[in-house]
């Protein structure tokens, strides 16, 4: 079970050699490296790189997965974050001494 959240990243400023796009972040929350990026039609463009630039208004790069879907300058892009919630948390089973009479192995006496 996963919950998808769409974060508006910002508008594309430049496209570098049809391999990567540069976006100035509009949101205050800086996304992690490697999250999926989609365009307004919800088609996957690529993944984010490390943020760079000034801390008040950082930039982020988007490496394209498919060059045919490369965004144009001025196009708004969205980031997809997923949070996995596991309803079944595994807890260790408690040790039950009464299950077997010989729960502690006896060591041979050394003389």
C-alpha cells in the first residue's frame, strides 16, 4: 500500500543538451534525490538530481528517462513522493522457556 503525493516543483528554466532540465524550486520543501518527476499530463519525465544553488531559492536538475517527453522552458513539473505504510509490523516473538525442558544447553565440566 503506497500513498502518492504530488509536489509542484516549479517551472523549467533551461534544458541542457536534451538530457537534463534545470528547475527553480517553488516549494519550501526540498525533494530528495531520485524521486519521479511528471509533467502536467502526468507522464513521467525523469528523476531529480541533488539540489544546488542558494539556500533561499535552490535549483534542481531533472535527468530525462525518455527524451521524447522532454519539457519545454516555462513548463511546470511535479514531483511524486510515495510513503509506504506497512499495516503488519513484525514484532519478535517472545522467548518461551516452558516450551522445552532443556532450554539452556549445558556445557561439559572442565577438569
